[in-house]
């Protein structure tokens, strides 16, 4: 396990992105998981689907039941453009990222304290300080009419405004933060399906395996139709 942790740290430290990287948070449950530890020592499978791929059986949520977790508009573009004040600084699947890093166009820490909204109606299943690499984290479970479940994760929050019970779509659940000063402020936002090995935990934020992790903005786009 020591070798794996050392290798994982090397990979984390050498992966480059426009957002700061996690360097210490390696959950014991992941480190001891044989499948995941193998994936850290082998190149990614060429059969791994495109990061943008959303399985059809997950597109069963009502139209427009998912929205953006940041911004005054219900939907914001991923580009740093003038259509809204927000952009995605590190995309899902880029540099092994398991989520999206949402920032204000104005950069730096100008988004500290901005509201973070539930992307869809659901039930809070986790709300806690998840350690130095994460800061405050909220996970919400969303259930489609046919019983299909997804979970969204909101990381590095300054405050947690809702820590239990049900929430409405776009209800404020917290504020954007910097994980107690570790990064420039941004929202790390993830979407997971129920086959995710990280279903009930914050997870590593970055991984060679995207099993059960989905591109949040791509999913939101597809459910708008
Ligand atoms: Zn991130």
C-alpha cells in the first residue's frame, strides 16, 4: 500500500491543471481497493468511454430537473465568456479530474462566499468537513421517477447552509470556499451514478478511473431537452 500511496502522490503532484491539485487526501477505502490500486499502476484502458458519454439509462430525470450549481442564471456556460459570470476552469476527465471546477470570470478569490445551489431536488446524504484536501463537502442524492439514483458532490465550501433533509432544485446549500486556504476559491462539482465505487464518500477528486463518474455539465445539458 505504501508504494501505491507514493505513486498516487507522484501522479497527483505531476498532473497539471489550471486549478490547484489535491495532494494529501487519499482515502483509506480507496487505497485498499484492489481494482483502484491496479488502475493507478496501469495505463487507462483504451476502452474507457469518452468523458462526455452519458449512458442512456441515466437520462430518465424529468426535463430541466437539473440546473447549474452556481450563478444567478439557472444555466451557465463552461466557457469564460460574457454570456454569464462563470466558467469551468478544469473540465471533467481533464488531468484525471472527476468533477468540474467552477470559478467566476473575474478570477482569483472573487467568488469566495458566492452561493452554491443544489443542482436538483434531492436529499442530503453527507455534509461534513472531509479533511484538508476537501474542506466542507455536501453530497445530495437525486431520485428519478423510475427509481434511478444519482448523487452530486459540492466541494471546498466555506459554509454549509443545509446539512440534512430534502432540498429543492437551486436551493442554496452553502458558499464557495478554498478548503481552509489550500486553493483559490472555486466549487469542485461532481456527478455520480449508483455504480460509482465512491458513492458514499467524498473520494479522491482525481483518478485514472472514471467508473460511475459523469460529466456534470453534459448531463445537465442533456436533461434540459
Ligand atoms: Zn476540482
